[in-house]
């Protein structure tokens, strides 16, 4: 992607973030995004067919990075030096990115567009849950079905996210990771 395209996408994302924090998702129009980003209609449609597609792309960009296996040093955190894969570090990494994108995520979660975002989040969390339970199988004496355990782990993360947003991100990503893993261990 060339610099001009990157700059255009950044303008669209910024515009969407500003709008989602001031209007409900259903009330945001393509024209609002165009006006806020100062781009033309044809430019927008070169990248997205609908605002749902825009929200899905924003969600995928966040989660594809967060759930990628290549960790790099970042502005607010650095898990790149971990020699061994660690689920708790990955969970903490996810919470860092949620906090880094808190303005956008808070706007999305408080709008009717949150289903698109949460569906994308769940699709990534199920991969994490599958990986975890493949590496740490359920004990034979455990009476809770594996699919239920995975669903509970995913919804627990969503609940933790909602709590963190409601508390205005007062906890650190490490604290949220501790809370999540402590409750998760009880599953």
C-alpha cells in the first residue's frame, strides 16, 4: 500500500473514531465520514462498500495484530523479548491494545455497531481458546463440556472488556490480565 492510501485510511479511521464517540453507530452516515475525514465519496468507496465493512476492517486490523504470533516492541509495551510463548502475556498484550485503542473501542462498544466488533473479537478469541485447550486438555474428571468451557472463557473476556470500559480503564492491562486469569482458573 502506498503512502497516499495509508494516509487516506488513517483519515477515515480517525474520522470514524471521532464520529463513533459523538453519535450512535446507526446514526453515522457515509457522508458524515466523508465530511469528517475530508475525502471524496469515490475515495471512500475505493476502500469500503459500507460503514459495516469499515467497522469490520477496523476490528480486523486491531485483532489481526493483537493475535499475531510476531510480537514487536511497541510504544506502550514490549512482549517481543519473551523467549517462550505465555498465554498470560498474550492476554496482557490484548489488554494493552484495547487500552491503546480505548477511544475507538469505547465508542464502538457503546453503540449498536458493537455486534460486528464483538463477532470479530470472538472469532479471534475462539482460536486462542482452542490453542489453550489443545495445550492444556480438560481433565477426565471435569464434568463441564469442552465447548462450554471455551464459550465461557470467551464471554468472560468480553465481560472483562465491558467492565474495564465501564470503569474508564482505571486498572492497568496487567491488573485486567490478573483478574481474567484468576476467574478463568475457576472454569
